[in-house]
C-alpha cells in the first residue's frame, strides 16, 4: 500500500512540475526569440548570393555552436535551470538558425542564372552539404569548448540554479511586459522604410518559436522520430516559400505590406523552423536507421515542393 501511494504521488507531482515548467518557459522563449532573430538578421549580412556562403550559412553555424555549448552544460547541471535552458535552446538558438531559409537558398542556387547546365546541381548540393556539415561541426565545437571553459562542478551547478531562479522570477516577466508595448509603439510610430521589417520581424519571432515549442510538446513523444520538429520545419518552409512568391510575383503590394511579408518570412518562418534543434536531435537519436529516416523525411517533402514550384515560377518568368 505505501508503494502504491508513493507511485501515485510521484506521478501527480511530475505532471504538475512539468506543466509549471512549460508555462514558465514561455517568457524566456519570448525574450530569447527577440535576441535570436536580431542576431540572425545581423549575421545574414555576412553572407552573399554566392554559394555556399549564402545568407543562412553563418546564422546556422553560430546557432548550432551556441546550442552545443548550452547542451553540454545542461548534461552536467541537469534540471537545475530548466526554464532558462528552454529559453536559450528553443528561444535563442532556434531563432538564430533557420531551416526554411536554408531550403530557400538551396532552391535559389538550383534555379539561379548559370552559364553551364551542371552548375545548378553543383551549387544546389554545395549549399545543402556545406550548411549541414558546418552546422554539425559548430555543434560539436560548441560542446567541446563548453567542457573546456566551464567544466562540471558543484559550484557551477549552484550558480546556475540561483541564476535560473532569479531570472525566471523577476527578469523575464518584467522584460516581457515592457517589450510588448514598446514594440507596438515602434511599429506604429516609426515611418515605413527599407528596414521596417526588422521591427516587425522581432514582433513575429515569438509566435514562430512558441508555435514550434507547442508542436514539440504535442508530437515529440518518440525520441527516435521527433515529429513536432519535423512538422515545424516543413510547415514553416512552405509558408516561407508562399510569402516569397507573393512578395516577388504580386506587383500591386504597398510598401507596408511588402515589409510585413518580409517580417513574416524572417520573423515567423525563420523562428518556426530550426537547424539547431534538428542537429541536436540527429545527434541524440540512437538508431542509425532512424537518423536517415528523420533526415530524409524532413528534407524530401520540402525539396519536392520547392523544386516543382521553383521550376514553374522560373518557366513563367522566363523571357518568351
């Protein structure tokens, strides 16, 4: 009888603690999404139209590097900073990296102007291979550097626990409450210009991250096949391509609508899709056949749609 009562109590406690952690993780994810999307937009300027150093290359490398650094600390500090961990991984790293942007850049490399018929395929493969290779290398470097700089110790654990409790109780709620009216005022008062999408991207960023977080809660019940992340990357990539098509081929849009569409692309879709979590999951899946299945099932539906629609748009827009 005591064992039965103990089991029931543990299950109830774990459910309450898990629900509390999910609710308290929302505000760190919101704040870190603001920071993540601004970092990504800044790093995108380091890229160019030449493959493989496209606009998504450095954001994905840096985001995966930070993810590796944080994950290695999570393995040692365990559950002492669960909310802050979610903010840094789901919010920050997930917003710095972008799966949809990478998929679009590969499509641009395939259908861009070329002088030889073999160049599009070569450029397409170079974008895919270099991006995922660099992202995984950044992830591994981050993990090793994390162990070198911050080796596991009881003092580190206590500091992380104290920092997490302080931040979750005071800083994140205050920053969240202050950021909402501030961003609304900036969006309303600032005149529409070439970089207006930066403000709107910050506004849309938390919605993308929280959508991804919700999908992971609902569908990531199988560790060998993270369906929630797969759905986030596929849905976000489809929305990304649709918004790009509207922005490029509908010529009656006002400047404000164009900026809003650009902010949906960079803010919502960029934060809804993630390379850092994708790399983390590929690294943690135990069975090799599931790694290949997860990788193929994520890329294949996106690339099929992108290639078909990209070919249609290239034919429609080609000179007759």
